[in-house]
C-alpha cells in the first residue's frame, strides 16, 4: 500500500522583510508583540497540519491561549484584525472560520515543489484561493467533505476549473440581483460598523454610526477603507476623532483612492507632520463630516 503524501510542512520560509509589511506594523501598533506572536503561532499551525489553511476553532484558540498565555478575547480580537488587514482571507474567515491567504498558499506550494517530490497533492478547491495560472501542476483540486456547499462561492479564483459551477452561479445572480439591493446595503452597513468597532476597540455611538454610513454613501468608501482611516486616526491622534477620520477619507476621495493598496501606496504614512491644517482644524472638519447626515 502506498504511503500517504504528507500534507503539511516541516518548516516554512520567513520573509526577512516581515517587519516592513504595513499590515504587520499595524498589528504591532495595535496589539504589540502579543499580536505578532498570535500571527506567527497561527502560521505554524497552518503549515504544520494541512499546509495551506487551518480552521479557527476552539481547539486552536485553546492551543494559542495555553502556549502564549493569552485570553480568548485578545486572541479573537487579533485574529479579526489580521483578517481585516488581509493577512488572512477575510471572506473565508467570515464564512467558515478558515484561516489562509494568497501568500500562505504560494509559499506552501513553493515549499512542496522544492522538496523535489512530484507526488500529486490534493487540496480542497473551495479553500484554494490561487488562480489557475498560479497553481502548480502537482496541486490537484478536489471536493473534501466537512465544509458546507456555500463555500463554493469562495472558490472565486478557480471558476475556470469548473464551467458548470460558473454557469449555476450566474443564473442565481441574475434571478436575485434586484431583490438583494436593499439587503446588501443593510449588510454592508452592519459589516462596516463591525469593522470600525474592531479598529477603534469599542462600540460606536449613534452619531459615529451615522458618520460611517455617510462615508460609504457620499464618498463611496468601503468598510475596509473606513477601518483603515480609523486605524490611522488612532495611531496618530491616540483616539478616535470623527473629524480626523473624515479628513483622511475626504483626502482619499479627492485623490481617487478607493482601495487599501492605493491608500498605502499614496500615503505611506498619513503624515507624522501634525501641522497639516486639513487634518487638525477639527471644528471645520466636524461640520464637514456631519453636514449630509
């Protein structure tokens, strides 16, 4: 009987530019060394077992807590933040508490290729986020039991592997596009509120929730962008200031910036120079932030 192919890795590469990554620095600012240790521990759990993902369940949370001597609340907060910063795939986590990412899977298949063994490795197609052209020939997509069918929506980068799935998806989208518009808007708002609450570390007031709604509706900013602006506000001002966040978002809107990648590339840091009048004239900015509410 053939010996089963080992799924996980004995070691994984650690990027020397790890601490230069903006997401990592954001985790460090928010949670200090504890946040970095939780991230690194989770990476070891991913690469050690399945190799390309891990389920964030009570067992994993208990292991992290025991090894790192941290409480469940902090662990959960850090994992949520890591997903919002795209260090883990936010959609897979929201759907099934699965932790993985594009970079993790690239490193996984590269490590497997470097072993020199060309045995085929089966991976769950619903959890594989790499595109067809990025996937090595020895990686074979399969349907594994244990995850609900709804996860098929998260194999978005692998639709070319299954024409039938793509056709079914299009039919469902066509039939529901009209009825979902109102529900989508409400879901977006709820998700924005959750993301901002996690970013500033507390529940939002009614006025702050209204501001978040206005930022999406008037400026077209996603919850991810709003949360990024809030994080920068907390970083540079030491607290959440609605007017300051509004100034950041207004600035990005004027510059045509609408993604996290664009914001990071354009701003780098929002400017440690706190003499910038557009970011410090809080009376005027407060009026601007709420004039359309």
